[in-house]
C-alpha cells in the first residue's frame, strides 16, 4: 500500500537571526510544500526519485540499507550524501524503521520552485520523520542544523510563534490574518540563500544583547497584533533597522529599492529568497521592471 506524507513550506516574518539566541519569531506556513510517497519496489534497497514543481525529475539515486546504517561523510554536502545522512539519522533514532525487509520506491514532489527557499530540506526532513516515526527536530540538528522554526511550520496548519528555550523548540499556533493582508506581497530576489552559511556568518558577529532580543520580541508582538496597516509597517521597519545594525548589513530597501513607495522587509537570511513588500498599490510592475518577476500576493502564498 502506498503511503503519502506532506509538509508545508515556510516564511520567517520576524525574529530572523535572533531566533537562534532565544528571540520570539513569527513564522507562516505557505500554500506550497512537498510530499513524500512510498511504495513497494522490486529493486533492492531504496530507489529514490525527486521531482520539481513542473514534475520534472531533478534527482535520482539508489541507496542500499547498508549505506543508511553506516551513514555518509557529513562534510560532503552533495544531495545524495545529505539524503543518506537524513535516513541514517532516522535509523539511529528508530533502527526498526529502516531495515532491509522491504525494497522501496520513494518519490518526492515539490509544489514550489527549488530556488525559492521555502523549505526544500525542512519539508523533506519532516516528511521522513513522519514516515519513520522519529523526531524531526532531532533529525534537523544531526543533519542541516538551524533554529528549527521551519520544522515547526512544516507541521503547522496556521501561523506560529516560535522560540528556543533552554535548547528546546517551543511553539504555539496563533490566528494571524491581518485585515490589510491584500496589501502584502512576497517578492523573490532571484537568489537562493545557503542557510548554513547565513548562520555561520551571524555567529561570527558576536553575542547579541538581551536588550536586542527584548526589542525583537516586542516588535514581533506589535506585528502579530497590528490593527492598522501603518502600525504593521512601522513594526517591520523598526525590525529591519535593529537587524541591520546587529548583522552590519544595509537593509534590502536601502540597498536595492530606495525609490519604493511602501515598506520592505527581508525574510529569513538577508540577501536572498523572498522579501515582504507592504504597499497600498500593487507593486508587481515596479518589481518586474527591476528584474524581479516573482511577485506573489499574500492570499496566494500563505496558508490560512
């Protein structure tokens, strides 16, 4: 019998970088995600196929159960090695889940462009954890690393507030449905961020103060509960200035969009993937004239 697992993609609205140091983060699940389909096969081991959002095969490999038991070189970031190490991590948590009793065909299907940075890895890890009955947060720590907010979002059916307390992931589902959401857009910067590189660069900057974390917590609350569009935008702008000062990088509006009539905020690691644009006029023509073709309204991006 065929099994299917599905996880949501993610966007980190507030708390980027500082979420690693205990700040509260507002994260939203996207309409887009990835599934994992498992069926019996007549080829020994695991036959793996990954399809993109056009249903085009972009990765295929054969993995033996012995490779899963032994694991692969963690320094080798090639797709096949990373996949083996995710399966190896699941095996270490639950050895019974991956035994050479059944030969399997496993296929994954993305709803979104791989370059978008909506969580190709996190959705895969969460799906594998669901299938193998293992802990997805532990699986993330032993493979890709990161704050874990993307794993929490992969499981969520609505927006969440995410926080790391004493090394443990805590999150709560919230009702986030701003009445001005028709004025919110998501724009892709035509670059894909390397999450590991972003985290390493941030950690080189030094220790973040409790005052900075407190400010971000306050702004997360302001953005989450904003009753007016102006209050929402002010929260985003103040958040940008704080993060800009901490990571010593100009805001994306200062760098690329100084003439934009509205508010722009980076989402996740700065310099790539999606940004949020809040404006009273449809900004599609503006961004496309600058070479940014992917402009998605809130209603067509966020799962509500």
